[in-house]
């Protein structure tokens, strides 16, 4: 059922965290705000507020009484206001300016693109370290204003904002460590490189679902653009060339890469994808969320050499020559068929008769007896079968269990099946 429109932050807060809806309890992240003075709302002593407030999808359009907010929220450190109806940055500012300990703020899926964020208004966000603006359609002008007024911002989420280009501000943001900008329309590398200019201290860049088509940048320039980048996600990008994967080696501190769902890797098997990528990225210690062990790296690099052994010299990647220097030239692995043998040619001995015949090894002893019935002219109920391995020193083994499969005896070509009649 939809929430009524026009509700204030303070109204929703009082309803959700009243004793009836949110009984007092102790535990991690929980707390009770005790006002410093007895003045103010009679509700003060009755609200049990945690330091993490989740007020998503509550139909909030405005702040409400700022004194009330200040009285209740002095200890709040995280605030989730996603999927509400906030469209005026001034109302957001009224809330945030009265939450002095706020470090995390989620404003996702609020129509804040309908108003302009002024610098004086953005100043109330100055203590925020993590800001989420997913699906808010926030303009780059809004983002620039935020970056100027949030000197300690470390993590910024700008997903689902329909960005096709990136607009650089006049000054860089040196505090940002993580940028989550998935599910936009950033296809050209000239736009991605602007992010390196904007955020020189960036540690983690999440670019999934942007259909980036290539990494078009000289190696030395890449190192200068992202000097501190440790982790990058290119999941479901449009990369189609191994040269683009090799470019990732230019990031001097890169340790973690996500590359699932890119066109380049579609023709390969799951094993080939992982091994070929690991072999090309010698400094990466985690691929697609899984740690690359020393053993896996060596296996992948040896696989890489063998994979390219028959490739024409002019098409061999440079990494191949590096690995030849490390391991030397490797012979192709012998192909060993580990599938169980499906049939065998055996000698069937009965009285003084010897017949050579082919038997299926996937059948049971009972089925073999039926096969031998015509040959030895005995009913299956009157047969005794013995298996004799021509290389084993232990003598014949009675095949006494009717339901036992023949392959479990280890029967091979040249072995013997001895048939005897049960004594009456």
C-alpha cells in the first residue's frame, strides 16, 4: 500500500521508532537518545533511536521541525532516505545539518534533479564520508558542488543516473577512494579517463554495465591517470580485445579485477577464460572475486604457453615471450582418455570349448549370463562364472553377485571368463 504524500522526516521518525513499533533494546548499533534538557517535545523520552536510521520508501517530502531533528538525532551516524519523494535540496539540508555525527547518507531514488543544489546548502553535508546518489539523476553540476563542500568524502555512488559523458570540475577531489558508477551509458574511454583526473586517489572503480568498448590510452598515461587504483570492475563492459586486458597492467597498484560477461571472453571455456586472464595479469591477486593462489598462477602461465605454442609467430602475444623466459618452451600435455572402457574382447572357457567374444562392460553379471546362455547351452540359474585376469597372480574370481557391473572387475582385452555348471 502506497505511503501518503507530504510526510515529513520528523513525522516518519516518530511513527517508526515509537515504543509501539520499535521497542527499546540493547545491542550493536542501537542506542537511546536522552535529551540534555527537559524542554521540547514530550515524545523525546519515548523514542528509542539506533545510530543507524533506515527510513526508505516512507513518502518523505520535507524535513519537519529542525529542533526536533536536532534533539533526536545528535548521535545518528548513518541515514537511509532512499526511495522517498524528496525533490528539494533545501529540505535535505535541513535534515542533514541537524545530524552532526552523520557519516553515511543514502539519497537514492529521490527526484532531486528537480532542484539546484547551492553551495551553501551542500555545506551541511561536510561531515559525510559515504554518499549514495543512485538513480537520483543528479547532474554533474550537482556532483561538482558536493565535491567542493565535502572535503572528507571517501565513497561516492552514482549508479543508474543515465550518464553518457563525464564533466570535470575545476578542482580535483583527493579524498575519494571508491567510485561506484555502474549501469550508466559510459562507452568511450575519453569519458572514463576524466574520472582519473577528477579522483587521483581512487582505490576502487566499479564500472560494471557501462559497455566500455576499449581502453584507448598509452601505458605511461594510464599509470599517471590512476596511480593508486587497486581494484577495478569491468563486468559486462564491451571490451573485445586482449590488448585491453594487457592495458590493465599499466595501473601500478592494481590487485583486483572483475571481467565477467565481456564479449572478448565469450568464445572461450570457463577454464580458458580464467587461465588466460590470470596469465596476462601477473600482478593481480584476485580475479572475479576469487583469490589467485601461487599454484593457480603457475598452472595458468604454463597453460598460456601451451595454448599459444602453435600460434603463428607474428600473432604470439608479448606475454608469451615473457613466460618462455620464465619456464622455457613446454611440450604439449599428453592427452589421456580417462573414460572407463566400454567393452572388452575376452576368452570364454566352458568345458573344453574356448570362444573369443566382445562383451559390454556396462552390463551386470546377470545380463552377461543371458548373453552366454546360447553359447554354453545352460540356463542362467545353473551357471557359475569366474573372471580370470591374465596378469593377476591370484587365480579366478567368482562373479557371484548378479547385480554387479562388469566394469567393476577391471576386465580388459585378453582376460578370461570361465563358465561352469552348478553341481547337482
